[in-house]
C-alpha cells in the first residue's frame, strides 16, 4: 500500500503509526514476565559453561554480525552491529539468566531491530523516515528493556517488538 502513496503521505502514515504505538506502550496495562521465564530448556554445563547450548546458540549472531560489519556498507551497519551486540548481550544473559541480564539481552536486540526497521522504512517510505525510525527505536528500545527491568512492566517492550513487526509488514 505504501508504494501508491506520495513520499510525504507515506512519511505521515509512518509517523502516525509510530506515535500510536508509542501511546499504546505508554498507556496500555502493565504486563509482567511469567514466573519461570528464566528457566530455560537447556540446564547443562559444558566445559564449565553454564546453560551451554543457550549461550553457544549466540555464536551464529556474532559471526553474521562480524561478517556484515566487515563487508557491507554503512546503511546496514546498525543492523549488523546489533547482531553482534545481540550475540554478546544474549550470551551474557544466558550465562546467568535473571532480570538485569534480560534487559541487557533486549537492549542488544533493540539495536539490530532499529537497524532492520530503519532499513525497511528507508526502502519503503524514504531515507528520512528510515533514519528517523532507526534513531527512535535505537533510543526507545533499550529504554523499554530497562523499563521492564526496573518496574516489572514489559508492556512497552512488547509493544515495541509487536509494533516494529507491524511496521515491517
């Protein structure tokens, strides 16, 4: 549908959707993590590494992030830096799963998410919309992750993730 709109109209629509999602995140009822959220399927230790397979599954993110940073242009650097941060932050979280680590894990994911949403908006709407959305998500993503950690309310994080997926669609 965006391809049939003028650039200005597409930017206004994107801005309206984004503001609506920010309002939803701020005003929706609080949502809390399930009681056993940090109890992962893999409880094994491998070579002294706790939760080994959960930690080691982050290696592909690290490799893809490093590859992307090394070979692709600046437009995708935020996304690939986010993949590398996701690997690092998620690995740290999975070493000792608890709420502060989950906030760190989500903050790393937010960088990759900002990059992919920004790239999609730049491709579908305009470069200006892509830059604005990437910057907004880069600021609000880690803030939403920390908000959940400090208040126990994960609604802003859930809206950020679902809303970003909606914007991508």
